[in-house]
C-alpha cells in the first residue's frame, strides 16, 4: 500500500469478481477503506497484480459486488484454487483412462460425469470397442491353437480358456451395444445387464 494506491499480488490468474469496470465497479474493502480496481497485469513471474485506488462511491452511484478482502477471504480463495487444481489433475488422468471407465457400473459413471465431465456414453462405446477387439483376438488365437494342435504340435495356448474369454467379451459387448443403441441411460457397465433391467 502506498498512499491512495494499493497493489494486490497473487498467484491466482483471475479472482472471481475482481474485474476492471468503468460502471458497476466492484468495491473492495481493505484496511478500513474502500478501493476500486483500476488495472490488472500478469508479470513475467506469472503473478497477477491488481492495482487499486482509494475510492468512496458517491451517493446513488451504482456499484458492483462488495468484497471484504480479509485473511478469511484469502484462505477460502486459496482453498478453492487448491481443490480446482486437484480436480483438474484428476480430470486429466481420467481422460487418459476414459475408455476403461466405460466398464464401471452405471451409477459410478454418472458420478464421474457430474464431477469430472466424462461422458458415460462415449466411455461405454470405447469399452465396447475394446471388448470387440479382445473377442476378435481371442477367436483368432483360438483358431491358431486348434490348427497347430491338429498337426500334432502343442501351441502352448490354452485354447478353451482363450475361446471362453472371447465369448465372455463378445456377449457382453453385443448386449451393451444394444443397450446403447436403445439409448438406455445411464449406460450399463461390464455385465451389469445381468442384474439391472433396461430403463424405459
């Protein structure tokens, strides 16, 4: 603070409500005085600087939101920032494993959509696509194993197990794709159709 000038330096790129406005400017209360935001800059150090001047609104002058810039206000702002960063990191991670979230139960996918914005329909389509690939690969390996054993050689591939994996993946993929095509919401998870009736 220098006389009638005040500079607020923060690592937050934008503080909600702290806008430079000619009309309906926010009123910032600090150190027993009221202030008006006149400028906002982001320096090379990636810190945001808000420049404020001492200001007493005239009678009848329309003002914007009133902000009590106190230690409690700063603590709440920093807490919200920390939560936002953690949520952002979690969202990035979930976007990488998004196709695998399609195997999760419908309720879990609905929560992921609410909290992280992951579309359950898209993730379920990806999971069904993965299952089709697994089924195709399993049937191909099973066929190779049958041909090799037919010539009297041991393929080392447990053919029945591989074919069982193909059938399990293929059946679930076919049923869940049908549920998606019928626009069932929320999208069903892995073999969830065995326990849950389709919604009308």
